[in-house]
C-alpha cells in the first residue's frame, strides 16, 4: 500500500491526431485493445470502466481499474465482466471491425466508476451479479473530439483542400502505480507473488548448506547455466538457516525457486517450487534449468 502512495509518479502518455471522427475513434479502440493486452501480459486484470472525463473533458473515456480492497475508487460492475479475458488472440490493429469488436465485448457489460454510476441501469443486472467494490486506476483513454483543436485553431487541410479541426485523443498508463497494483493483485500472507511477465528476477536459487563444496558447486553451475540462457536468477548464498532463506524468497516473491541441498544432490536432484501454488517437484539440475527456460520462452 505504501508503494501505491509513493510521491514518485511516472506516466506513459500517447496522443492521436486524426482528420475524421471515425479515424479518431479507431485510434481510441486500438489503444483499448493494446492496453488490455499489455495489462494481461503483466498478470493484471484491468477492467475498462465507463468514467468521468473530469476537467480534461472529451466525449468518450474509459478508466482501466484493478480490483483491490485498497483502491481509491468505488466501482460498480456486473460480475460477468471478470470472466472476460483477452487471452492469446491475435489482432490486426488496422482491422476496424476487429478492434471495435473487442471494445464492444469488454465494455458492453455494466462497469462504471462512482462518478458515472447509474443506479437504475445497475439494478437491471440480476441481483446475484451486482458487485460494488474498490479499484486502483492504472490507465485511462480519452477521445476529445475537436474540443482543443477548435479552441487553439489547430486546423489541417483534408483531401478536398478544406481546413478542418483535427480530432484528438489522449491515452495514458500510470507506470508508477502499476507496481502497487501488481502487488495488491498478486500477494499472500508471506509476501509478493510476481507474475512471470514482470518479475525482477526469473527465479531464486537457495543453497541450503552454504560452504558445502557439492552444494556450492551445484548452485554456481545452476546460476551460470541460467545466465547463459539469458535469464536473471537471484542466488541466496547467505550463511542463514533454511527457514530464513525460504521466508526471504517468499517475501521477495519470485515466481520460481530452485532449492539445492546435500541430501537432494546425493540423489541427483534439486527442488523446483512454484511460488503461487506452493507445489514442488524434484528433478535433476539440468532439467530444472530447462524447465525455467521453457516457462519464460513461452511468454
């Protein structure tokens, strides 16, 4: 929660300037599709919700919100919206019908912030699907129309040589807020659970007996093998008890952990643990390296 309220604030901003309303709305749709893909690849379900444009104004706007008890916004939505997923579908961003179809799919169900909430419309949803929660805003897209271009006399010539005001849009992702949102959406009582797409290290290596020649050599070999494959492991080589090392790894929240100890090495195996599920599997060190590599190669 402290990360969310940090004073640092970075934004990813993008703008579009188009000759026609149709072109500008297509740019709006392209950004919505792109943002949905981006958030899902990060391991976030960011729901596009009808929002208030506020002082910035504009004809259309959607906020992308991640549901979380610590969110600053009260939101109202149809529970079926949480079943939607962009998944691995491929989209041609020049295909207007395809982009419009994604927008229709993800915005046809009721999902609104408190500023645009309509109690009458909300009550039309079956009662068992009505949800009131809190959300963290991680992005927003706007279609301004000609609000700013007309006031600033931002004119261009169209194909017929007529001076026309450009249609504008603005689109942003709150980069700094994403860290807090990711933690809020991916944690348990023991710490963070980083999604593979945004983890600071690809896996952790825990040496259960630092100073044991065989364990030290095995850990060094694992570390170098992962580095050679372009991965970035975090090696805990502290002379600390095993419980303390496990607690630290859980707190840091790397998606995968490779545990190396003298007992396992006598049987030719190390232990690979999934941080999210807690499931562990024993396998030879070489197989552990290939498993971690295959996971990230598929992202």
